[in-house]
DNA sequence: CAGTGGTCTAGACCACGGG
DNA sequence: CCGTGGTCTAGACCACTGG
C-alpha cells in the first residue's frame, strides 16, 4: 500500500490526517493502534511514530488506557514552529490564497548586525532579497534575506530568488541547508515597514523572526528576517508539560 | 545503572546532556549510538530517542554516515517552545537569578475576551492572579492568570497562588492539566505594563503569550497572558526542514 | 478485568559519508 | 569499502482507564 520513500511514518501520518479531515472516524475517536497497524500493514511502532507527530501538531490527543481522540481545538494550529514550512503553505493553511511578490534582489552593503551573524567583515557586500507574501492579495509577510554572493556557485535569474532560501542554497550553492537558529522578536513598525505591509499606520506591533541559517558543516551561511502581520496570520502552538 | 521511572529515555537524555556540558566528549564528537547503548546498558532505540530529543533542543547535530556532533550554536537556545517549563527555570537557564513576586490574587470581573475563551458567561467573576518574575531583581515577565473559582475544590492560601497554574490545577482542582493552546502576540506596552515591567517608557514592543489551558477532558479551564521583556529574555529555537 | 496507550528490547536492512 | 545514522519490524511487559 505504501512506498518506501518518503518514510513510512510520514505516509501513515498524512494518510491518517486526511482521514481525520474527511471525518472518517466516528465520535471523534480513532481506532486502537494495533488495529491501525494491521489495517495499514505496518508495525505498531510506525503507527505510534505517526500518531506522535499528529499529537505534537495538535491534531489528536492520546490518553493512556482510554484511547486516541481527535482534537477540534488543535485545528487552530496551522504550523509547527520548529519545522520550516514555505510561507505560501502557511498562508494556504490559514485559509487564504497565497501569492509571492519579489520586491528586489540586489547586492549592497548591509548593517553590521547582519555581517556579524554570518562571521563576515562589516564592509562585505551581500545579496539582499526582499519578498512580500500576500494572502488574498493583502500583504501579510515581508521577508529580507541576506546571502553572501561568493557562496553562489551557479548562475541564477531574478526569478530564482523567489524560491525560499533553504531551497535556493542547495540548488545554487553546492551545499546543504541544515537548520535555522531563530529568535522571535516583537517590533514597532517603522514607516518603511508599514508602507510595504499596508498597515494603517506606523507604530503598530509586528511579530518578527530573525533567523540565521546554517549549512551541514554548521557554518552560518544566510540571514533572514520575516515580519508578520499578526492581525491576519496567527502564530499558534500546542504546549505540553515536559515528560 | 538506571531506574524505571522517569523513563529510561529521559534519564539517558539528561545523562548525556550533563556529559556534554562537562565537555567529556573530545573534538565535539559523540560516540556511535551502538557504543553508547552498550555502555549505558540500554537498547540502541532508547539511545536514539534520547539523542533525538537533544537534537530538537539544539544540543547536538546528527549526520547520516558521518556521526553525532555537539552543537555550540545550540547553547543559545534556552527553552523548547512546545514544552511548558517554569519561568524560574527559563530565567535561570538564561543566566540570571530568578525570583517570583505575587502582585495580587483576587476575584473580579474580567474582559469578555477571557470568558469567551473559557466558554463562560461574560458576567462571571474569575480569580485573577498577577505575578512578576525577576531576573537578578530586574522585572522580566509579568503573568496574568484567570481561573474560574468554582473549579477549585480545596482551600488554598495566597502563597499557593505563587505556583504555576499547571501545578495549581492538579493540586487544588481535582483534575489534570493537559496542554496549552498558545498564541504568540506582539504588543505595544501600555503605561500600566511599562510601569510594572520597569520599562524606560510606554510604547515599546513586548512579546506576549496568550494561552488557554485545557484539562484531560479537553475542556478549557484557565486563561493566561505572559508578557516578556525581550531585551533581557530571548526566545530562541531551532527550526528544521520538514521530513 | 479486559483493552488501551507507554516504554523498551533485539535485530534487520537501508542510505549516506569518508577514507 | 566500512562505519555511521535512519527506518522499520515483532514482540514483550508495564501503567492506566473504564466498565
């Protein structure tokens, strides 16, 4: 029934999630793990891994001795914060039609704050990519991406800059993207930001992700700032007690 | 070597974390999983579970075919966002000495926004607990907790209110705390907030967690708002590509 | 007490990295 | 090529829930 790639666990997860969305389970209760395992022809461990991921996403609740239940409340969670997902997907999950607009992509000097995070000298020029994401044609996310030009090994077009950085890197830089170290920062909207994000006025609060991207050798290779209009896009998550 | 509770996985995790902190592994490289399993007298799966948790915490990096490595960068991450930890611990991890100050605990009417989240009628009076957390005697977190008084089944003192809600609930309400549904919100500091958090002026940006707590029957039982001074306390996390 | 999820084991095979 | 981490299996036992 399932192929070998992507991982069985991942396929089982998607499969179950789809059945939950389709409301195929009566009374908000899911079948026992053993039954799912038999049915899907995988081991119970694989089912449990898949259920575990659905649980951290807030889709289900599990209670020892009682069973596994579908969590309506968790539907409000649109993204797993510790997982990088394309902003288009986030916007779509939130119920809007996403579009991307490339505002600019040019090589320039940057604030020292940026070069510091990338372990570069302050006068180094970087490629700055500005992108605006729209939800139903309303601006919701503005991203600034800083890439050292000398890591780019293949020719690229302006259009390639529309790719998420973590896809651009492996395609054009002959190295792998490993992870972001991200900081969540609240910001007062400057007039520059307010204009681009179509805010009613400057001085409002914005949610910002300030992220440094590392490659598989654990060297910083990219810096990114994402500004969210939290009135249109809510960042929610499920938090549990430590085990 | 290990007991049965807390879980083997959790004990192995703590054990390895301590050895990492003590810099017991040369060259930033950890022994192979098989070797750790033999050494600690547990199965490789258990070791892998423990390493998996350390990886999401940012403590280590694993590369298929290459090995497991200690991640200096990850030291900047002080907390796992999807895990509830006491604010004192967060402050301590960030390098300060934590203290808690109970500002007030009284029954009052609350904004409709609060009663809505708890599925109560707007005129219901709730117990409001205000707490201030200090790092090296500087205010860093202000929390407001709203508890419906009728769920409290045991007598309690003012001092009991200093407990985190998720500990107060099981102790005084004869029910279990299951999880928070949290929303991350950027806020403009009001003068009321600025005064209590000792901010230089009102109008600065604050990071806020707006959370609804659910019990094991998946009913909302508590509402909490936490305001962070992000200049002193940074919220950082590791983000990876989806599998 | 029967049935559920929670934990742990031993073993197998695969995919990838580096010499 | 060998050794590493990544995935999956089958089976065992425990802890808890609910009738």
